[in-house]
C-alpha cells in the first residue's frame, strides 16, 4: 500500500533545520547536551521525522542515516513507529521501522552490514541497565547454531535530540538469512510457517476472528474445551493465511500434543518425536533456563516449520527481564526452573504449556539434554567464556563513552525501574550483579540438569 513520502531534497532541507523531538520531561531524563568526547565513539543513527511525532501506529515517514566520525556512511528512507508492549511506559522508547523506496513501498536493503531485508528494530535498553542482556543471549543462540537476531550498538538521535545507547536488531522474519524456511505456497501446505505462543493483542474473539488458535490441552496436559495457550499466526500472518493452511497447523499442533500426552509418548514411531526437532527444543530449553527467562516458554515464544520438516523451536526473543532482572515470580532467584512458572505464579493469565515437564519424563530426552548441556559447558557456555564476553562488551561501551552518555541522558542508575530485582548505584555494579547471577545460575544448572 502507498505510504506518502517527501522527496529526498525536501528531507535534506528538513535535516538542516532545527526540528525538535517531543520528549516528555520526567525525573529520569537528564540533559540533552553531552560533553564532547575525545576518542572513538559508537556510530550514530540519526532519524529525521519531518517534525512529526512518532506514535505506536501507524508508521510515519522519516529519513535515516548512519554516521561515523561525522561522515554519513549510509542513508535510507524509512517508516517508523514506537514498538513494544509494557516497555512503552518507559521514557526511553524502542522503535520498529521499515526501509522504504521513494514511493513509500517496502524495500529490502543491506542495513549496517546486516543481510538485506526491510523490517528492523531499534531496541532501547532501559530496565536492563547492563544494556547487554538481549545481545548476550542472541549471541549464544547463534553460536549454538540456532538463529537469533543479529545485533549492533549505536547512539541514536531523533530530530537532533540524543536518546542514548540503542541496539539495532533484525525483526523475526521468514528469510534465507533469518528464519530459513520455504515460502508458503498453497500447493504444499506443510510449510513454511512461523507461529508464536503469546498473548493476542486487541479486543474481540481472537479464535473466531482467525487471529490465533488455542491448544486443546490444559497446562497439565488434560484435554479441555476452553483454550489456555494461544498460538498466533506469524508467517503467513492472520491476514494472509488461508483456511486450509490454518487447519493444517491446528491439526499438526494437536497431533503433536496428543502424542505427547499418550502412553506411548516416548516411542519414536508413535510418540511426540515424530512431530518435533528435539535438538532445537533442547537448545531453546537451555537458553531460557540459563537466563531463567520469566517470559520464556509462555510469551514471545516462536516456533517454525519448514516444508516437509518437523516443528522447531525458536528463534528466541525478548530477554530484557531475564538473568535476574525481575522482582516477581522468583525471577531474581538463581535457583529453580523457569519452566515451573505455573507452580510459582499459578494465577498469571499466561502460563507455560505442559510440554516441558512431559519431555523431562522421557529418559531419551533427558539423556540428550545432559549430553548437550555438558558439551556446551566445555566451550560456548563455559563460565569464564561467558563472563569474559560480558567484560568485553562492557569495555567496548565504556571506551566509546556510551555508558556515560546513556546514563547522562537517562538518570536511572540507583533508581528502581520496573521490574528491577537489583538496583545498582553504578554501571559497574549492574554488570557485577549480572556476572555474579550468571555464575551462580550456571552452577545451579550443572547440578540440576545432571541430577535429572
């Protein structure tokens, strides 16, 4: 659909003008002026919205450029909007944007060295005062061979106003360089698909409106009529998927869950393994458990299926309140299983499917989990490897003055930001908390997994 856009010449004129962005004045916002720093800094993303305010929806036209050492190295026309759910209450917003052509139509481009696409995210770490949680876990997933969004740190300016340290990220999309599954074609409805376990947004009857479908099993694995777990159509989305494709997905998930609840669930031929790629489920389990992600398994939980292939878990998504950065449902404790969320917070609306506890009743699954865990602990998930990587990222941000500039803009160090379990008075104390929490969590996981 056509999206109105100004010509480049008009945009360049507007960039030269002093347009101001509407930033709410609150106690967490510091000075918009930053002291010049002598030394290398993070590259800067500059966005000009032509004087328009960025809103939740729809995307508004803007001009985007990447600047390194005062040299513009890349520029694009984009459409941008505020993104996120609970994070929208923060003063520091996150943004979703599309790269557009001169007619305002979606345009695939290679952006900042990332493979070409047209959907992108500027994530603004706020409650995560380490600035690192999503970056760390996505790196680990990719090293384990499970695709997760590529990331890169940038300073962000919108309409000449400095907004702090941001993470440029890929949005989860079907693509040979992202979720590598086939295009969905009507002649072969077995794939590809992307689903998401999540809370549907908006009002209305999600199921009858075709936005999502529900599991036919309770969180204890008992057949029910009123769904407790929702599966959202991500690719093709609810507007594009047809009835036959919907029925195929619903039947596939139901067959998988039925096999998992059966007496023969451990059988290779009759049980759940005929429907899922077990290795991907194990890696997903490990990544959500090492971080004790309170949203893991129940929200922002993606699955995908290629043509003629089994169902896979992932990509992982949204870990800003993981790694002990949450003060509810025992998320701060470095002991205890994340997938036991239902027993810790049984009154929450959004609960974990019964799958994970059932998997752990299968000796073959447990053996495979132990082998994978102990292999990863020798290298990718070795304690010192992980802690050293955190130190490297911390040093990079400090050496490029990103920490001082971000927390000079956002005065949140030493202040509670929902849902912080720990409030450090300095950036170093936030990093030390993260490292100490991970160190103890890995030790607990060693004992807990090997004792299964």
